[in-house]
C-alpha cells in the first residue's frame, strides 16, 4: 500500500513539475514587460519608446532554419504597410545571434526590427521560452541545425513558442496568439483586425 501511495505521489509531483515548465505566455490585459535590445541595423529598440508613437505587434520566432517562421515573417513583411497604416510597428524577437538574423533577412526580406534576445530575457519576461529536450536537439543537429551555436546557448537549449502580441500605447496586451504547435500562426488579417 505504501509503495502504491509513494508511486502516486511521485507521479503527481513529476507531472506538476513538468506543467510548471511549460510556458503559458502573457494574457490579454496583462502589462507588457518593457525591454530593450539591438536590432539588425545596430539600433537600440526600447518598447516604451516605440509605444509613445504607435501600437506594437510583437512576435517571437524560432530561427532562420524554421520554414514556418520564414513564411510568417515574409507574410508580415508583405503586409507591413497595412500594419503601419493601422497605427502599429512590427518587432520580431529571436534567440538567434545576429549572424543568423542576417540569414533570416535574406530569406524573408524583413525590413522591420529583428532583435537578438541575448540570454532569452525578453522571451522569459513574456513567458514564451521553453527548454528543448535532448532528443529534439539531437534530431535538429542531425539535420544540420545546431541550436547551441545559433543561439549562443551551452548547457540548456531554449526556443520560444512563436507567440504574437498586440500591445497598446499604454503598454497593455490587447491581443495574443499563443499556440505551442509551431506550425500554427495567426493570419495577417487577424492581427490587423486587433489593431482597431
């Protein structure tokens, strides 16, 4: 009897620990954490400064190696004027180092700010970072995707859930798209509809 109880408690503790590690993202009406980082042009971008003039569409992407990310980034670039006309600026955040961001730009022609999130500070503040298991890291490495090198990470490898947030000038989350299935992304129409 004690053994069964011990196993049940152990299983419950393990599932609680795993549940705590899964990112949930920020929710609508949450205060958006301020951040600052350098974009691909060497310009310092600070959220609170950008919010003085416009809404912000903030999104997180995994890296230049991800075809789903590249398609989404390209669609956003193709609709950049529509997003600007609705009073917003785009900011993308990635764990990839600057030399890999330049590969993203080659593939997507992105002209909006792409930020390298050194040490995952922004991703952790927005609760989108998750640790990649060793099996997945190995599988990527076998496909010539070295996450440790691209992201400048050593012991543990993290990626973001490809979340999208619309942030008001007051710094409040007005819209969120958060899906742990990296293949799912919001349409440009859905994002624009939430800028009004």
